[in-house]
């Protein structure tokens, strides 16, 4: 069985991008992921990783678009997309993305915490308190959560 040369090249670029990302070289990682995506358009793993690099580059709108496609099955990508939407002040969409992330994995303390923040800001204090309690139950032991509950 032969493998498409574009696929092999994309895999090498993806691996290189991962190595750059792990070393904190965000721009180099993004460049590798972009090149890989040009070879294998629509590949969710590549779009997700490029979306995360865009997030680190504070290019929120691009991050959100890329992560939307990668977020369908990956709770971490769904959470990253929600955080990007929060940065863009697209609050109803951010709430939907947080709910999606929690539907995929209800142990995401950060998703519960961010959901609590959104609810607190919109005056839904009782529901926000439930979210903060859930974040604490998932292992988020930040003093701020205790403060908000008080």
C-alpha cells in the first residue's frame, strides 16, 4: 500500500509543528501547521493545532474559526474555542461552546469556571454558584472560586 506523498509531507510538518509548539516557538509551529494544512486541507488535528497557535498569538477570530471545526469531538479544542469567543466578546456563542465542551467532558474545571464567570456577569448568581462548586469538585482549588461563592 502506497501513501500519498502529500500526506507524508504533511505528517512531517505536523510533527515539526508539534516540536516547535512544545518548545514555545509559536510562530514556527504556526508556519508548519499552515504548510501542513495546505497539503491536507480540512484535517481536524492540523486545524486544531493551528487554532491553538493562533490563540497564543492572540489572533482570536482566526483561532475561533479553526477551532470550530476541530472542536466537534475534542473537549480541549472546544474549551479553547470558547475562550477565544470570550476574548471576542461573543458571549452567547461562548456559552454554547462551554456547554459543548462540558457535554464532551464534564470534568473540565476551567469550563465550569468560565461558565460561572459568564453567568455571574449576567446576574445569574445562583447558577454561577453551582458552576463554581462544580469547578471546585473537578479540582480547581483557586481562592477566587471560594470568594465568588461567598
